[in-house]
């Protein structure tokens, strides 16, 4: 029997994405004769084992080193026997009808040598590289200087990505994306396979060029779509991708335009590519330097404020220029040693630690090197403001995910500033995914509800995740609920439906993600989030360390005392003017006993009921409860649970912040364990800010 398709996938360290790709390929080819090749370029994430275990029918080629995209594809094409070769990225998802639509197009167009389809980004927008032109001197020039972006609808300037053409119409193009290419096997044999001089970029463009030179046509067919989670493989490649991209473009120009154009245009284009590469690398360097520049600005601002406070003017500023350089250098070195200029740019606690260490060193200079020293008061004041400014701007930057500007990261981002998400699937399937997500305290998702596949399922039982509606009104639900993430349960939904929904809602500022049938990961936007529960054994609980116990107790006393001092007039008014009564509540201490916590008895007409809880701060000062801790529950001998986490009750906490999420007892236990493991004074402050300002 003649094999219709030889599907070739080159993989490098994207196991979960590859699994999703293979699952979608199996759905799309269940009635098509095919052979599937996976060429693994020395992955270290278990990809090879996953293929052998879950996809034994796949023809696996496991390389000992990363030999590049083109050469790896050539390995499989040398053994392929199908009528059509499919070059497919491992970070894609194809529709159920993708291959049948493409084969049908080939049957009706005998001169079609290669065909590509419509490719969507994870947010549902069009991936521009799915139809493009060759970088001739003029096309390259418009791209390099930015004219193609400024005038995308102009035929004169928008030829690079053909942005002036309707993305929903079929037409002949010069080139398509290497993430999805279908080529006749005889065409591949005629023009040859990929040029192995290209390592990662440019080989697809070069192949398209040679196919057209041989007289075959290349078509863009939007009648079917795929999703491309662009960037995950290249992100893990371990090479400078900017340099590799522009090297490939320069190689393409030198290979194909050497004899086609006069020397000056070719030389001009090569120069343009080189200059563009230099500008891109410079921009990357400047971006990396931005945190340093911000910190340097605040270091000098703190100095100016300190001098003004100490002397009442800035007349002495010019005398301290040399000293300023020394002090700033020490502080910047300390910040760098704490890692805030490498992988932890927004780590507020690390920045604070760097400032404190720098303060100690700079304060020492005032004793041992008088000729290079400020007054001790200036060092103290500037150190205080450095602590506020340099930790503060990082903290404020972490608030951006709340407004959809960036993805939440780190402990603060994923536990507090979680993204508003909904699940698209059946009621039962949505509940399973919701339960999985709730197992991960730091998952970064706040599940708002479920959108069902069919009308008539819009009901939910008490205690379950709310059913918000059906997919027919998904766009309105996204808008009304201010949704930032849409999670599809691929086990219950066809890829045709998923891509149709994505295309329809692409104008919304929302990201789309997939949960494979294994329900172990969430795939989206070149990222993979694990959603299984973390093991809760053999964990070094940070809060159990003596130094952190001391810090937390000190923080409780200082903040509680400060709040009581500030709100004393309110307490006086409630007690002696309004004459509210005090009551004592017996709160479970999570150790088998109870603690006595005072509070005012509110009246029905009272509006600011939070003020009635101010007496609880006395219990905080006495050490009975904490500002941040576990949920405060009434003590009862019958309800005493010996398995309860021994975390002191708190006025606020992760459980209290998520009280509207229908948390189970297991969910609350996970939140308490997470807090024990990840405690820091900054986390406490962030939780309190979240409660106060309803961030």
C-alpha cells in the first residue's frame, strides 16, 4: 500500500510539546496512511524515553549531538517513502482536517510543489512567517529599516510578510514557514533536501527558493490551521539565536544573489543585515543594562535626598563626586553578587539584602577611610532610601501581571497575582482540570469558571466551579470576566474547534493554552506549566528555621504596635464613644489547644466592620496569633484535627486571600504548607498589601 504522508519532526528538549504534537497528528491522520519520524537532537529532558513508551509506532532517530534543523530533517527524508513529506515543528498542534485539506489541494493543483497553511500564535493571531517573500535587496531594505512594519498594508513596503494580502485567501507565495511545510516527494528528490550549511534558520527559505527555481509553485492555503508555540526549541538550543539568524540571512544572500544582482545591491544588503544584527545585539545589551541603570539612578537620588536632609541644601554635592562613585560601585557589586542582574532581576528580597550588605561595607568606610567618606548620617539616610527605592521598584514591577502586561513569576506572582483563567470543556472535564490546578498553590491561575461545549450544560452544583456559559458566548464571557487565560481540555474538544475559537477571539488580550489528555501539563505561549501536585515530604520548611522564627515574631510586634499606635483614636472612639462591647473568641491554635483573641462585637448598622478587629492586634503582640498565618477557626474538641498543619493562626494569609475559591480542607493544607516552605518577610508584606488594597 502506498504511503501518503511521511511526517518528520525534529525535536530538541520539548517533551511535553512534542507529545501534544504527536497526539494531534494521530487524530489528523487516523484515516490516512502515514509514517511518522521523530529525529531527536540529543535532548536531555526524557523525550526519547517518552516516544518509545507512548508512541512505539514512531520511527525514532536519536542523535548523540544537536546536528541542526536541516541536517536532522535530511536524516529522516533519506528513509521516507510517502508521496508527500511533511516538515513539522515539535511545538505545533494540527487540526483534524489539516492533512486531508492539504492532500486535496495537491490533487487539484498538479504544479503545486509545496504547500503551507494558516499558522496561529498562542493568542490566536496570525503568525506572519506562514507566508512571505524572499529577501531581495528592496524587500530586505524595507524590512531592515522598518518600513514593512510602518506600512504593513502597502504592497510596496509590506512584501516581506505579505501583510497587504488577505490572510483568509489562497494564493501563490514565494516562501512559507519551516514550522509546517508539505512538499511532494518527487520535488524534494529533484531539488535536493535542506542545505546543511544552515544550522537553525534560513534552510526553509533556501529550500523554497530552490523549489521555485525548479519551476514548481508554492501555495499558502488558509482553509486549515495549526497552532505554533513558537520559540521553545530555540530557547533551549544553547546558542546565540540572534547571531545565528543573521548569519543565516547573510548566507542566503551570498548563495542566491551573488550572480543575480549587481555587486552594489548585494553588498548593500549584506551590510544592512550586518548592521541590523549589530543593532539587535546592542538593543539586547541595553535591555540587560536597564536594571543597573535604574538602580544607579536611585542610588544617586538617595544620596541627593540624604545630603539635603543632612545639610539643608546641596552645596556639598560637588565635594562628594569621587566618594559617590566608590559608594555606588560597592552597592552595585553587592546587588550583582545577590543575583539581581542575572536570573533574579525582580527579586525584592535579594535586592534588599544587597543594599543592607552594601550599607555595612559603606558604613565601614566612614571609620577606616575618612578621606573617602560621607558623614555617617548621610550613609544611614541614603541607605534607608536605597532600601525603599531599589526594592520598591522591583516590587511595583511585579504588579504588572495583574494588568495583563506580563506573566506572573516567582513566589509573589504565582501565589498572589494569579491570572484570571477559565476552562473550556465538559463540566466533568473542567472540574478535573480545576482540581489539578488547585493542587498547585503556586500554579499562577485563578480559575473563574468553566465554559461548556454545548448549550444546556450551564448549571453547576454547590461547591463546584461555576459554569459561566457555553462556547457560543465565549467572547462575551472573556470581556465581562476580564479573562487573561483560556485553558482548553483537548481530551474533550476537537482541534478544529479550538483553532476556530482562537481565530474568533484573537483580538482579545488573552492567551490560549492546552491541557493534553494526560492532564499533567498546561501548554501555551512557548511555555509548559506542570499542574500535578508537589510532593509534601522531605521539605525544608523555611519558617521553622530559628532566624526566621525570630524575624517573623519581631515583624509581628513592630507592625502590630505601629498599627495600634496609628489607630488609637479609632479604638478610643469605638470603645468609649460608640461603646462597643469586647468579646473573647477561642481560636484553634492548630496544636490541639486554643488561644483567646479579643474583638469588638459589631452592630448591624456598622459599615467599617474591619475596625472591629483591631483589638486582635493585642493577641498578635502577645504571640497568640500572627499577622500572617493559617485560617482563624473557632476551637472545638469535636473538630480537632491531629493532621492539621502546625501553623499559627493569622489575621491574613493565603487561605484567607482565596476564601472565595471554594477551598477544600486539602487545598487549605497545601496553602499552609506552601507558606511554611516559602516564608519571607517580603511575602508577608505582599500578602498584607494584597488584602488592604484588593490588588
